[in-house]
């Protein structure tokens, strides 16, 4: 599942994502976050381990690599060691399919757009 959050500078996108992904543990905020009807506190460890987002100031990719290579690198760093190499490759293919990137899988990220 992929989602995009866009708004003006300073509107709270990072704070929102920090709260939504369970990464914000300090500061003042109120209310409860539910994941499929379950309170975030009850599934925080699992949820934080299985979700992620790219920071707005970070370069989340290597321009010299293809889309597939970048996602494979991210999978190698993010997915747990209990995943076999084959499972990690399969997850990369699944993410590309769901996000509509399969046609661009072998495109250099910093190169010309298109296959």
C-alpha cells in the first residue's frame, strides 16, 4: 500500500506521519490512533517495524541505480533477517506491481524518464 501526503511547508506533514507511524513518542498531542480497529499502543512494535516513510529532507534513492535496484536495497535494509533473499526479491516485485512501477523497474532513477 502506497500513499502520498502533500501540503505547504510547515503544515505538519512530518508530525502527522510521525504520529501515524508510531514514531512520535514525545511532545503534546491528544487522541487515539487505531490501526484496523486496534489501538496503536497495542500493535506499535509490529506497526513501526512493518511501515515506513521517506523523510522530506532525505534523498531516498541512488540516482545511479534502477528502480528495482533501489527497492531491493531498501528491502535488504528494512525487511527482517527472517525473510530469505528470495522473499525480499518477491516483495520488491510485489511493491513495484502495486505501485505501478513494474514498467519502470529497469529504468535508472537519475536518468531519462521511461523504460
